[in-house]
C-alpha cells in the first residue's frame, strides 16, 4: 500500500472511531446505555471521558466575538455549542482573590489606563524572565479591580469586538463557579469549565500561591472530585503536580513550542524542554500525575518556513499510548492565526478557511481543540464526523 493510501486509511479509521465515540458520548447515557463503551474503550457518563469528541472548548469563552474572559464571552460560547468553556485564566489580587484574566498585566484587556486614580500603579516587572510594563492584578484589591471594565485584547484582528468594550467587569473564579451552576440549571445539562493557573511560580514567590486557593474554592463548591466538571490546566508541570495532591479533578499539562522550557523548570534548574516532555518517556512522566496534555497545534502538525502545514508528528499516538487525552490550542478564524495554506487574502481581520484547517487537525485523532469560534468548531466537527 502506498504512503498516501495508508495515511488515508488511518485517517478514515480515526474518523470512524471519533464518530462512534461522539455518538455514544452524546447519546449513550440518554439511551440508558451506561455500560456501553465506545470503539476506543472510552465509556460515556464517566467524567471528562464522557464529553463529545472531538471536544469543542471555548477558548476564553467566545473570544472571537466578545472581549475574552467576561461572562458575555462565556455565555456566548455555550450558546454557540461549546462543550467546555475555558472560564478562567486564574491570577490573584492583592488581597488574595482569584480573578479571570489572560495575564496578570491588564493594560491590554481592561480600561485601567483610562482611570487616572490608578496611573501610579503602572510599573515594569519581570514576568517569567520577560520585562513587562503595565498594570498588574496583584497590585489591586478585588474592590479596585471591580471598578474596571473589560476591553478587546486584539482590536486590529477583531474590530467588531470593540463594540462591547466596557460592558462587562472582571469575573472572580468564585463567581464563575456559581455561574457554572446557574447555567447548568438554566440549560438543563452539565456545563463544564477549564480554568488555568497562570504563572504559578511567579505568584508563589510573591506569597500568592494559586493551587491552594483553587483547591479551597473547588472544595467549597463541591467540585474537587475526579468526575467533577472542572478540568484544571497549567503550563507549569509542578503546578499540576501540586494540584494532584490537593484535588481529584482531571488535570492537563499545557505545552508550548518544542524548544521552550516551562518556567518552573527554568526556576528549578531542570534542563528538560517541551521536546523532552512530548517524547514517550516524558509523556509517561506526565501521565503519572495528569490525565491529558494541551499542546500547541504546531506540536501536532508542524509548519514549514512559509507557514504551511507539513506532516503530523507521532504525538497523538504517543500520548494516547500513555493514556493521555490531547486538547491542542488554539484555532481561530482570522487569517493571521491560520496555517498559511488555509488563509484567504491578507486582511488582519479577514476570515480564511478554518473548516479546512479543522478537518486537517481532526484527522490526526486529537480528542478536542480550543477555539475562539465555538460555532465554527461545532460545524467543522459535524462535517468531519459525517466523513
């Protein structure tokens, strides 16, 4: 069999497996089939394994359409069909509360610069080795942060989102947990969230450890078990290891470019790179304390010098062999964020061919994907599962 035919056969097998899993995951429990396993041995109705596959994860909500990490963005992601909402990149306030912002520096995601009373808070700090200038959540009390409003982070790519600047405040993680319960009741089905601990080594050095605060809130709201609808993630493996000792939730290690090192590795003098972690031995090590990985899409299918997709790596098969699920990040509709061979035109805010890109990534057998555009992802999944 030629290489092209073999690849097509493997993709067809993956598609059939995912179709079977999605059908059972979405309908098995409703049909009264709690003991029925999908084609790959996964069982419906058992925590994160019961999610439809490929799972559509609303990246910071529906951030393709609303300012990210706002309740407007989170709720729209659910309206558009997301299976899970990444409700919470978690960073602390000066008085120890956890709030949801992409980064602790909030100059680009809030209207803080328009508040003269906070002009003196602007400063430069070294964040994971990078000098960063702006306003930082750890320099504000929660009450002060609540006087700010969210704005669009990348207006050049999403000018339409600026329509909603100033509409929503910064949510706390505890508000998100209550919102999750409210949305679950209102929608008549379990709402899942996927919070991330941001820069945990940096914050621990400031006396603002994240993991203990996350665990305390999860326990308070009864969401700290292995089947709880809260998946926790971090770019720092030591944060996930710490969480593994504190809660029973499903845990995911995020992975950046192959030649990078997690910041906690840098701080501890650990020489391993992401390339080491995605090797079979590294994946086995991750599987000893986590249930999944969240690799950048380039670790699944690399790009050439022109930005075109090349040949998939063995990461999906290797991770599955280690018992790990894969939720790569991030699919976006706009041209600058798509592989070059799926772009249309050169407009920074113009849409390319995300459907073609989704299909190519889904064919690798990934278990889900983070997307800024949940509606596009849901349609792309339907197309893919139809064959």
